[in-house]
C-alpha cells in the first residue's frame, strides 16, 4: 500500500477532523470573534489588497460578510484537515504508537487554533474533538493504510454530531452566543418614546415599497465577521489623551445622567448614490461633550479625536465635529442592539457612518492628526455626509405614476426635493414629509414634543400622469437653498454623489 498519499477514506477522515475542530470550538465560543473560523476570515480580510476590499464592499454589499465567513469556514476546515494529515505522516515516520499519533494531532490542532484566536479553552476543545475524530479512523489511519468503511462512518458520525450540536447552539442563540447582551424580547414601555415613534409614523408618507421615517431594518456595517460580545456590567469608557485628567466612566455613570431622545440618520460611506445603506432611528443617550469636558480638554492643545472600540476599530476626526455628539445606549425605546454597538456607541452629527463608532471604549483627544482604520484601507469618509435624494419606489400599478424615497443632507437639512420626469429638463417640487421632532429630554411630557431634528432624513413623494416610458430624476435642496450637486462620484473613496435617475415603464 502506498502510504505517501492519503486514500479517499483517509482524506475524508482528515476532513471530518477539521470539521470537528471548527464545530467543537463553536460549542465554547458561539458566534463571536473567539471562534477560529472568524479568526481565519478576519485574517483573510486583513490580507486583501485595498482595491479588492473596496470592490467587494461596493459590489457584494450585504452579501460580502457572509461570503467572507463562509469562505473562512471552508478554509479553516481544510487547514485543520491538512494539519491532521501532516501530523500523522510525521508520527508515522517517527514510528510513534497509535495513541501518541492521535495525541499529537490534537496538540497540533489545539496549538494552531490558539495561534489564530488566542482563546485557550475553545482551542483545547476544538483540538480534542479533532484528535478524537482522527483517532476514530482506527490504526489504519495512524499507520497510513486504507481506512475501513466502518471507521470512516464512525469518524464522520462524531464530526456530524458535533456540527449538529453547534448548529443547534447557533440557532438557539441567533448566531449570537457568548456574552451578556440586550434583551431581544423586550418591548417599548415608555409613553414619550411611544409618542415620538407614533409621530414619526404619522409624518411618514404613503409610498408603496418605501419604509417610513423610522427604519424597520437598520443597516449594519463593520469590519467584523462576528460582532464582539460586551458585558455592560464590566464595560467602561475612558477619556484620554490631551486632557487635564484621564477619566473613566462605567455604564451606570452614563445611564444615570439626564438623557435625551434624538432622531438621527446614518449613511455608510460605501453606500451607492441610490443604495440602501442610509437609515434612521430614535436614539437615547447623553451628550459626549459633557463627559469630555469633565476630563478637561484644552482646545488649543487638542486638534482631533480618536474613537476606539472594543473590537479594535478606531476612527479619527476633527475635534470640532464632537460638538453635538451623542453617546447612545438606546435605540427605538429599547437597549442598543448588539449589532449597533451594545452597550454604548457614538453618534457624530452629519458625518459618514464610519466615525459613528460602535462598542465604544475610548475617546482620545489627539494633539496631531492620525489615520483611522478605514483610511488605512484607502477610504476617506471622515468628513460630512453628501446630500442625496434617493428614488426607492416607482409604482405604476394605478392610474398615475408614484415615485418616492428619502432625502438626507446631514446637519444641513433638506428643505425640498425636486423631481424631473423628462430626464432633467424641467423640475417639479415633490411632496415632502414634515420634519421629525427635535431632541427631547427623556423625562419630558409627551405633549411637549416639538422642534425639528437636526440630523434626520425626510421622505418625499411625487405623483403624476404618464403613459410613455421616461426617465425620472430626483435631487435634494438643502435648508439654505443649495441644490444637490449633479456631479457623479462613486462611493470609493469619499462617498457617492450625484443625482439619482431611474427608467419608468408605465
């Protein structure tokens, strides 16, 4: 028998060993950054050239992260399968016993998993599972012979069982096991929040296919294949750098302060001009400047701010942009969801989403400019967001045509949306939703709702008659009368701009 190359059955046992490592580690970590498959996916992401990364963000959109994780998982299984094969070859050449060979497989797989994740217990459990499955291949597996069918089925069965158990854990925890988090079954129980959300619903325009002024599904973009699991009880926020005295706050310190509710919209710098990565929510929290001022910031010493997150993310922007900044710990009347930065995230008025850092742990006041995470990848989204009017509906089912969508201009505000039904030759002002209410103290009377939101989108709707195919174009007008620029620019590297146009076929 040629023992220099694995037979198909030996290869399948090795593959089952790789599956067992990945599934066994998941039993301990759940869907967290400590899972070895996530570690491999993040390594692949780190090694991708900036041009490939930018193309993936724009071309794949929401599918990018799942595809990366799937590829990382497959690569991880293959890696640990190869480690099993290689280790068994070495132990055969050293004439080790079957027990020593199986033990060596487990040790090597454990060490590799630890090198990828620096997580001792998940690595050990994964290695034990991988070694056990390799050992179930029998003496033939360790001696380089063809594995009997019954031994292959035994190895495959244990690997499948481990994988199934991991799948049950993932489904049970919504692919989010491993750490404290918000109560996903909670319901809103605050009359003021209910009144604010009801007001937003009342002011939303009836546009088929377009969600209202409060997003039902708020986009999520971050650098992670799996989001961090942050325990609110042990979490803290530090204010450091060019301050008189570095200061640290725990969650109780922040939540115990007078809170406000604010409608705030966010737009991702990778959002295409008519993309779907712009959303709006009602956020609850406290002003950032209150905490920073307690640490004693010297405006003459500090030039910039670096926000740092629990997952290692960081972004820098000018110090003046911090004015009006918000530390949010609630979203739409509930605790901040894990995917949006539980327990606390930053909201920086009128800026691209990338500097609205989630899982916030540090506010560092810098004396000199620095480079943020995405800037090192070639993006430049630390400036104010671009103005846009999006066309997300073209309804031709009735006697007339209805088009509509949202318009957003950051803190500059939107005063009108103009629509052309002849490709930009002539323009008509569309119906525009009333502005969302302004910030309100969390202890205010619901009857005191008023004002206008400083940094929130508006809806628009236009209905007209047409029986021929035509091009519809939309543009936003800012509060001071500035018309959204026509010049087109792709999302990479500074955010998309330009008028949105769509073909309509009545």
